[in-house]
C-alpha cells in the first residue's frame, strides 16, 4: 500500500532543522559571512557536495566525528540561502541577527514556493529518486553556477545563479526528507 505523504509538513520540518542550525551559528559567528562573495560561497557549497559524494561512494567517514551526509545537506541549504542574500545585498558589513533571519526566511520561503510549483507539475517524482541523484544534480548545478560566475553572471538562454541556488536548496531539502523521514516511516 502506498503511503500518503504530507510534503508541505515534511518540508517545514527539514526547513526548521536548517533554520535552527543557521540561527545557532548566527549566535556563534554573527554575520561574518557578509564578507564573502557569492563565488566563494559557491566553492564552499561545492566542498560540501563533494564530501557527500565521497561519503556515498566510500561508505565511511574519516572525520573526527561520524556525522554522515545530513549535516552536509543542511550546510548546502544554509550556504545557498547565504549566497542568495549576498546576491541581493552584495558583500559588505555585518547586519543584525534579526535582519539576517528575516532575509534567511524570505529566501528559503521563495525557494520552497518554487519547489511547490514544480512539485505539482512533476507529481512528486523526486520521491522515486535516489539521494545520490540529488547529490549529482547539486554538483551539476554547482558546475553550471561556476561557469555562469566565470562569465560575469551573463547567460544567453539559461537561468541565472539565483535559480541554481534555489534549485540546490530544494534538492538538498529533498535529500534531507528522504534520509530523515525514511528512517521513521
């Protein structure tokens, strides 16, 4: 028997986990990320995605703490939101934690609104995908983003880096849903 899923509730749950981590790191580090250029954030996201792929392929974690892939997907979500904020504001001075959280919520909600529209059209096809496919798609979108950044942000026919960041957010959230909810479902 096919289980009914409450996609909106699942998204809210994993978004809450990501926001909670963002908020705690905001307390630890403030908005020190405001100095970063979007291209540097793209590289940081790339490192996280490569680590996920490495863990998927090797099946082991040699880091000091065996965290698995979930924290890396959370990092991808949060760094993509930060990159969207930086695209909006440009690198600069620190902002208040309250403003950072407002911007975080705004961009995360824009990204998931996009997911809701696409998810309707694709009839939740992502549920049939493997988590490793999400990793590969995120890596592909990162390579596309780097190429667009190397061209000064100009494209002839393709979406810009902002759309790629929003897609990466959603693929990382899909992965988190599949890894988290499959454990308890």
